[in-house]
C-alpha cells in the first residue's frame, strides 16, 4: 500500500452525533485511533462529554454546552447536521458511524464525498415499503456503504439494490484485552459466593437484545443448577427485566450490573457468554468473549453470530427466542455434556477481525476518495 504521508494535510470527518457506550462507539475509538497517525481526523458529535475518551491528536467538534448530552438521538442528529454545516471547513471526506441519512444530507449540502457505515441491519424497512424506499434513495446517494459482515452485505445489497463494502469490526490486540481482563472487580457479587456455573451477557438493555429470552431460560433451570448470572449494560428495558427477575425469584441468581466501561474482567469471571439478540450487525461482545477463550452461546439472529461462530464450530447456536432450547444447552453444559469448541476454530475466526488488517481497509477506502 502507498505511503499516506502525502495525505497528512487531507482532512476527514467521522460523523457520530450520539456517542454512547456500545460496540459502535468502541469501533469508532479503535478506528479513529488508528487513522490519527496517517491523516487529519476530526470527530463531530453532539456529545461534548465524550471528548476525553479520544486521543488528543483527534480534533473533536462538539457543542460547548452539555445541553445535548442526554437528548434523544434525533435531536442530536439534527444539531450535528447544523454543527457540520457551520463548522466543517477544508474537509475532503465524511465517514458516518451513525445517523447515515443526516451525514448524506450534510455531504450533499457541502458538496463533499460521504461514506456511510451501517452497523446494525435496519429492521425498520423490512415491512414498510416507504421506509425501504427512503433507505434505498439515500443509501444510493452515498459514495460508499460499509457493512460489518458478509451476511449483512447479502441482505442489504438485495433489499436496497446497492453494492456495499465489507470491513469487519477490528478487535483490540489480545495483549490489550488480557491486560484489561486482569483488572480487579470490586463488586461482591463476583468475588464472594462461588457458583458451579457462571454466565454473562452484555449489551444495551433494549428489546433488540432480548434479555427476556435469557431470563426465561434461567427460570426453567433455576432449581437445577447452582449458578450466578450477570447481565451487564444499561437501557430502557431495565425496569421490565428487573420486574421479571423479582417476580420469578431470580434475584439471588441474576444481577443487572449496569454499564461497565471495561467489560473484560467480567467476561474473564464467567464460564459461558450468552447473546440472545433478535438482530445484530456484527456483535463485538462475541469477539471479546472468544478472545478470552470463553464458550459462546448465541442466537442465530441476523446478522453476525453465525459468521463469527463459523455456523457452530466456534460456539453454540440456538433459534431466536427459543428459551427452552437455550435452557437445555445451559443445563447440558453444566453437566459437562458439551465440550468447549476447539481452540483452532476460535483462532481461525478471530484472525479475520485483526485490528491492523481491518483498519488498513479503511485507509484503502479513504485513499479512493481523497
């Protein structure tokens, strides 16, 4: 690949109106940190409380006020549109990490090239012809559409009649992951009482992540296994999930820990990682669990898990919402009927998500437009 020295004076904007605490934001951090030494990188966001998370070599364009930090995504996207129109100068390219349609509008107003990154399969257009036409119209205006799995590419290309580009999510280096995993957990739930089986699930507490399926499976086997279960994350479904836990006498087994900035020590604590999502893009948490050599049990949701787990060779798959099957898998594993997947399948899967390999693909793509 050509040296990027001559691109040092070229500028790109990473458009991320609402920076939260999930996988998209983790990818934004990894990719921007890699790009910063090769090109002039700015992040544009309505979250001024997230600036400290990024390297000081990265220019962070945000409002001076904290007013937008806790506003809804639509409000942040609208403000970021205005912020972009008024603040972006001498920029060569916009790469959207979210709010793709807003990023495309900004690019067209400013006559800039724009690459959008679709992180999660847009379920909204599937049963709504008007939304499908809206997505199709705007996505075709983009100069490039990045998706994070090959299954995702097949679906979105067919549905929206486009030709997307696959760049897999880069994961942190194993040394970094192991270092972070060795940090101590202070919560007594994880340090005092021992259990025969320790389960963990991580993600935003939303209907998309379908933690209710996990809880229903645990309810079936709660008296059959000495287990402890941690659900790490925050979100709108917290009250509903806690109510289910309380009403089904699961409080001594299951804990909703809230958001954790560093999830690796919690994954390390566990025996099994479980993902019960209804749909995904490419879930980073599966890659993180595999990096720490954990058995992974995941729903066969669209898209990502089947690809990461090599159709069951590097983990165990169950149908979306099938809590009875999930309960049997957990119970059988506790009785040692299931062995951990062979490590060479895990290693083979993880190689595809190498940080340098996939971040270089971003550089190659940027080169085409600047």
